[in-house]
C-alpha cells in the first residue's frame, strides 16, 4: 500500500478534488497573462507586513524586502522564543494581512529557511474590473 501519511490505512481518498478546481483553473489562466503580476508590491504589501512584524510580541522581525525578478521577496527572522513547530501557523497569520480573495500558499524548506510562495489574486469574478491581477510573494523565514 502507498501510505499518504503515517498511519494511513487505506492508501486512497474518498473523492477527487474537482469541486474546488474551477477557480484554480481560472487563476492559472489569469496568471498566464503577461500583465497579471501587479507593480509596486513595496507600496501595496510592505506597509501591512511591516506593521504586523513591528507590533509588540511579534514572532517575526522583518529583515529585508525587495523585488527579485518578478517576485516580492521578504526575509523574516524568528523572534527569540518562537517555536519552529509553530512557524506555519504564524506565517499564515502574517499572510492574512495581505491576503486577497484568492490566496494560494506553497511551502518548501531550503537549508535553514522555511519558504512560503504566496500567490495573491483577484480574479475577474471577484472584482468590478474586467481583468484580474495579483502579486507573487516569497516569504523566507530564517528559523535557525
């Protein structure tokens, strides 16, 4: 049997994911447009991230933020006492300050960093404007 997690007894799920697939296909179509990725993330997103990280008791210190290629890359340090096993839930709380009606997060780990690639999007169905738009944000959380 091909376990999907420790203790998986069936090796298979109960259905496909088609019920939630249409908006994701719309997002992919929108993202393929050469003018989809919105300019000036430092003006639109950075103030929210700075404010959240500067609050008392914040689990993160904002180390740096800059556009790299077409990504808005934000480097975060974990504050003293922040448990590594809680980084994901804390990052999602931070993401909520910049989230759009469609927000997709993909997490990976490289060296001593947890990396969260965040797609923030408004599709035409979610907007009064005829075209959607979004941002590509890479949060790099330095945990060690």
